[in-house]
């Protein structure tokens, strides 16, 4: 395992620069490394990532010195564990609506004594190689502490219920911070299809202010990024528009 490269960037005084994927592509992971991204982000809730693909993405990304973080499909401990066992070093839990749900998320991501993460035998625990664990970390407990220190645990606040329960969510000690979900949040506030509605924006600003006051991160405090979809629908679309009337032979 490598140190969390987003946290490493933060220690250098800058945000981590992250490339986002909604589908498996080792080619894009390798190209992201070539242009200087710090980390890779996977959207497991709305994208599609079988466990074998996650394992390979982590292997290639780590080989190029990039951590991998992910939004998981759901917050069940077994599902989170399948991601963590592959080598994921940051988990965003979707639709966290209560302190209890935030606590369960943190417990699933962090090894004891800080949480209840199950010990596996994959990349996420150095293949349970006792000799390496002893030599590199001083044993399994040493690795557990190192892993916890290199794990980002983020609750996605995307419902009015979560806003109502925000103090309980922010009180969870193992939680790194919170992030938003403007479309679902706007819908829960009575404004479907209006993610930029003033009510949603005001609520998000309140959440971010309270999160930072509680010592948690909010939104893009730690990282900034782009992804394959944004590049295709942005720069690639602009390219097509600029060249759609080019004459043959010119």
C-alpha cells in the first residue's frame, strides 16, 4: 500500500488533483498518471465497477503513485469491505441521513480500535503477508493504525433528513467530512430538477459552514478534479463545435 496521495498533497499545502471514472479503464488511469493527477476517484453508485476491475485499477494507480478513492454503491459494511480489500483509501458513503448511519460508515472503513473494519487477505491488507506487515508496519496493529490514518471517510449529505440530523452526523469522530449531492438534495427540499435553486444553495452553504466549525472537511476542501465525462462533454464538445464546419482539404 502507498500513503494516501490526497492527504500527501494536503500536507504539501495544496489540494489533491483527482481524475474521476464512472467505468473501468486502465488506459485512462495510466494516462492520468502521465499528465500528473494525484489520485483516481471511482463512482461506484452510478458507475459500474466489478471487484476485479477495482483491484486492477488500484494496482495500476498505486504502481504510478496514485491513491484510489470511491463512492460506494451502498453503505452496507460488506460492500464497503469489498472496495477496501481491493486497496481503496477513501470512501464516500451515499445518502447518509443520521448520526447512526455516519457511525456505521466510519466503523466499516476503519480498523479497530477506531472502527470495526473486517480484516481481509487482499491488496488492502498487503495480502495478509505477516513478514511484510511486521517489517513495514510493526505488525497488524501497526498496519491498522497506518491504514486508518490514510483513510478518508466522507458522508454524502443529499437529503433534508441529513440536514436536520447534521449535528449528530458531524459528531462522529471517525468521519473525515461531508460532501453534497445537489440534485437529490434539491429534490428533497421540494425543488426537483433544480439543483441550483437558492434554497438548495443556502442549505449547502449552511452544511459546509457547520462542518468546518465542527473540525470536519466539506465539499472540495481536500481535492479538486475532473473526469472522462466532463472532458468529453466540455473540451471535446468545444473541439467538435470549433471544427464542425471545416472544409475538406483545408
